C-alpha cells in the first residue's frame, strides 16, 4: 500500500508540473485566473504535491542500495546553506530567462543579480538540494525521489531555455549577451536589500534545521 501511495504521488507530481504549463491549458487558466493568480495557484499546487511526494517516500518499504556512513550527513548540511542563499537572492526578483520571475518588465541587464551566474536559480537550488540528499539517503524510495528531482532540475533548464528563446526571439539573445558581458560580481540594485536577502537566506537555513525533525522525522544534526 505504501508503494502505491508513493507511485500515485509521483504520477501527480509529473501531471501537475507538465499539464498546467502547456497549451492550450495554460492560456485558458491565465485568462481566468490572471497572470499573478495563475502563478500563485500553480506554486501552491506544486508545493502541495511536492510535500505529498516527499512524505510518501518515508513510509515506503526500506530497500537499501548502499550503506550509510556518518560523513554523508554532512553533505546536505554543507550544501543547503548555498541552496538557501540562492533561493533568497532569486525570490521575487525579475528574471525573464526562467520561471518564477516577478515583474520581468523591470529586469535591468546592467544589474542582473543572481542571473549573472545562473539563468535558472530555482532549478539550480533544486538540483543541489536533490543531489545532496541523494548522498545521504541510500534506500530505493529516496534514491528514486531525489534522483528524479535532480534529473527534473537539470533537464528542465535547457527545455526552459528553448521555450523562452522561442517566446522572446531576438530579445532573449540581446538580454543574454548583455548579462554575460557584465562584471562577474554584479552590482546590486540596493546594497541594503542584498544584505537583507542574505540574512533571509541564513534564517531560512536555520528554520529548516529546526523544522526538519518535525517535518520529516529526522534531525540533520544527528
């Protein structure tokens, strides 16, 4: 029964991440919910299904694929701090190259923020999260879970690139060239806002450490 729920959560994850963003369903939903409403609804649905999928992996039968060693626990501890920083620096910022951007019409290629280093910061964060947790979890259910997320994040980036280039045409090439020509350490729109985002990333990391035992039944500090 536990495997059946795990499989059902996997199917729901793929359906909710593929169908709503494809024509003709996406234009139909945007016309009724509005752009912001669609983004909010899609984000809430994605997070809900993601939580279900992660929760369903726990009760699945334990089938070990490799033995566990104490050093493996340090991998997600080390990787999750930059993951939280990436999320904090990308959240709510314009990003015409990927999904999740807010107010893309305000994007300034002279001050691109984290997009100077990565066009798809949320997918990079997802890939790092998944690969780090793959190291620390060697049972079949969690290997399937985290390997799928890693593949989803890595393969999704070129797919989004193609879709965005098709949608934006030459504007995509011009924006990309201007961003790539900028300084490696881009100037922040506001130094104070950048510091606040870094503090928020550190706070998110601390909150995840605290909440992990309650959400997933395992303390990352053990």
